[in-house]
C-alpha cells in the first residue's frame, strides 16, 4: 500500500508541474500568434485527448514528462518535413528571436512562479515549526555517519562555523553542507573542541543514513500491543486463515506509559540510546529492566523479539517552537525559500564538478523522488516537495543542454547577439544529440535508483 501511495504522489506531483511547465510554453506561443499543434501531459501512448481550436490536448500513459508541439520548431518530435517549405506567419521559426526566447522561457518562468506561490501559501497556512537547539540539553546521539566525522554520543554542539544556531537541525542543514571548511564547536566531557566537517558530508547523508538526533531519557510514551501485520497477514487475519498475533514483550510484561527505564540487566541507564545499544547482544533472549513507576521501583523480566525490540515508543521531552507568518511575511519569505533551492542546486553541482561528492550518489530518479514523498499521504509534505521540485525543474530546464529549454535559450541568445541564427540543420543535429544525452541520463537515473535501493550504502 505504501508503494502505491508513493507512486500516486509522484505521478500527481509531476503531472501538476509538467502540466504547468508546458502550459507556460503554450500560452506564450499563442500570445505571439504561433500555432500550437499539441499539448500533452505525459508521453505516448495516448490515454485520451480532445481538440479545441487548432490544438489537440492529451494525456499520455508515461507520466514522467510532457510536451508542446509548436509549428515550425525543431523539438523532441524531430519532425522536420516543414524545413523544405517557406516559413509561414504562424510558425515558430517565422517570429522574431525575442518572441521565441520568451516562448522557450515560458515553462521555466511558470515553474518558478509555481514554486514561489506554493512556498508562500505553505508559510501562511502552516508557519514554520522547528526544534530549538537549546532542547538538546543532553547532547546528541551520534550514528555511524556522525562518528565517521568525529562526533560522539553525548557531545553538545555549541556552534556551527563559529556562530550560535537557533534550529537544532541546522547541524545538518545547507550551510553545513555547502560552506567550505565548515566545522562544529563541540563540548565533550567538559572540554571544548573543534570537529571539522568533510566536504562530502552531503554524500554521506544522501544515502539516507542516520546522522544525529537529540539525546533523550528513556521514558515510555506508549506500549504497542501487537506488532503491525504485513499486507498479507492483514488479508489472512480478515479471512480467519491466521491466528491473532502474539502480544509484544512490553505488553506481556505489564509496562505502562510513563514508566522510566533506569536499569538494564542490573546496570544503570538513563538514555534511550543506551538501551538500544545494550540490547543488541540479547536479541531473542531474556533481559531484566529496572523501572521507576512514580516513586516505586520495579523489576521486569522481558524476552526480546528476534530483532531486539520490546514494543514501546519512547517519550519525546522536546518542546517545538512555531513561527506564524502573516501574509506579508510569507510573501517576503516565500521567494527567498524558492530561490534558496536554486542556489543550493548550484552549490551542489559545484561539489560534483570539483569531485567532492559522487555524481551517482547525488542523483535521484523517479524511485528516489517517490521515496521522498513517502508512503503516507500528507498534504503539507506533498506540497512542500512539489514546490521544491518545481524550482529544481526550472533550474534543470535552464541548463544549456540541447533538447532542454536552456539549449534553445542558448541558441536564441547567440542569434540575438550575433544577428545570425544557427542553421536549421545544425539545430536538428543538436536536438538529436541533446535527446541522446537526456535519454542516457534518464536511464542512468532509473537504474541508479534501483541499485541504491537494492544495495544501500
């Protein structure tokens, strides 16, 4: 079910963005009197379509793109029959270079506007919630990626690049990722020290590896009665073909919400991460927990599951803070967030070209994007990611690669500066080369996603 939700969100998000992008080309083309033969969301084969005026509007079965076919333009259809005829007034090639430039920029402009508008609406409706850095008063839990760069569980991160920070998750934010020679100022065992951040940290975290989180005392928030059944188990249970699952260890042992775990096999513990680490060698075996329930101390013998869990959710002692935005504040901040996405993409490309991060680990295709949307439908997250993708789509389309809008913009800019347009034969060859490059990148991205899914780092 989660896979279907991921796929549905991906298809809806891309369809919205592609449809708006191609609409930008269509509207600007019609504005200047160009004939638009076809507008399609998705690639053939066609699911359905209709004709209104001179334009056929259709929906394709492959929802990973779209196109607008404008008469007299060398495009991805590679239809060049018109080249042997005289230009007609309604054709793309018959219009002034500045008009053709606006048409090619139309899709990019619409995607930028879409991203900005979505960010403004999200800020106005939901504000911004964050975890204050001061809430990490017990230090951090350092996972493998954090240990690799020199952090340790219990460290308190005081500063980033010599400056105090407000939002805890700024410790893995864009300034850390993209600022050269970044470092943390850390307090460890009463001593202040510097931990340098490697230039490829973004690559380490692109593998979706856990990095750090605030350390929390082990107080039980809730107890899980039964392990959540899989899809097949749900069907079998509903048909009466499977027995009801056995209760989870914590439920059988009588643990309650509010219990504080203070001992593991007679050894004092305070934090949840200490429990997680301590039970790793007892998977499937019995352990003894010391519990504080109010002022009463209890001993509970529990047999762990085969994966080393007992079936509880730890309480979160952290107080989140929320910033509410007026419409005026959102209008001011929204564009900054949108163009921040573009700036971060430029900085990420810089790291790739300098060899600081791997191209294959940084690149995601449809599978990777679907995972970002997640298996639970959350409208706030859906629109946040769609706004992000809208800005990325605008940036990628502006790259000077033939077959992309940026390639057309490059050739039109040359024409406007030099007063000479490239030959239509040259544009045809450039389009073919660009198509080969793009198809190659698409195939690489798709199989790269599959490889990263099967063989995660």
